[in-house]
C-alpha cells in the first residue's frame, strides 16, 4: 500500500516519540512502559509508531545513541583546547563527570534494560567511537613526549570503558563523594599515561577549581 503524505515519517514526530519515551522510561521504568502508553501520549494511532521504530527496543537503542553523541561532543570539545596534552586529558575527565550527571536518568534506565543484543552493540560502538576521539589527543601527547604510551588506541579504550562504569556508579551510589572519586580517577589515569607526580598533583588541584567554576 502506498504511504500517504500524512503517513510519511517526519523528524518532528520521531523526536516526539523519543522525548515521550525518555520521560516515561525514567518515571515508570522501561519494562513497565508499553508502546501503547507512548502512542497514547503522542496522540496518534499505534500504526504511526511503527513507521519510525520496530518496537520499544528501537527507542531504547536510539536514546542510547543520543547519550553517546552527547559524550562524544563533550570529549571532542575538550580535546581541541589549546593547552598541553595532559591538561586536555584532565579537562576531559572533569567534563565527563558532568556529562554523566547530565544523562544519569537515562543511564539508570540503560543499566536495568540493556540485555538485547542490538542495544549492547550500540554500547560497544559508542565506546569505540569515544575511544577513537580520545586516541587522537593521546597520540598527540605521546608524540610530544607528554605521555609515555606504547599503544594509545588501546589505552583510550581502557579509559573510556573505565569511566563508563566508574562515573555512573559514583553518581548513583556515592554522589556525596563525586569530587573524591574524580580526583582519584584523574590521578590514576594521569599516572597511567606517564605524567610525573608533581604535574599530576597540580592538575588534580586545578580540576577542583574547574569544577567549582562550572
């Protein structure tokens, strides 16, 4: 059957479904939010939903992509700063603390709902893309002698995966300790890439000022 103009998918309608899904998943939980509830709130026929997504899992997958895109923008912005590589790395870590907090409501949903292979592939792909961006300035730092690394791309993957878990768990289970978690995580990462102890101490101290000024 030929699709009419009124049935044709539009970016606005797709965005509407995603906004409703985000709010309902956060408030009611992924498992307790049926497609019918999302469709009802959107005020459209249920068939319209399937012009945009194959099912509820498709919404979750796309929301996961949106969060990773936010992380990627944050990482790219900080990694392009005109400062030494070790300071750029420190600023990336500080910015990612806030980025995780910004998406914490959805991160909770993902942790409870992620079991489908499609969503897990998005997670793997998202981490891989973040690691590619991180590897660029790690390689720059290694070439200038700031970092002591044999395999910057592999190390970038370690760092991204580490923070995907550490920062989330800190915000959820011990938010009152987030500054201490940040300081220790930053110290661990900087020492791991070969930054000297005096410089590490200086950057950790500076990171507290950066966060306070946000």
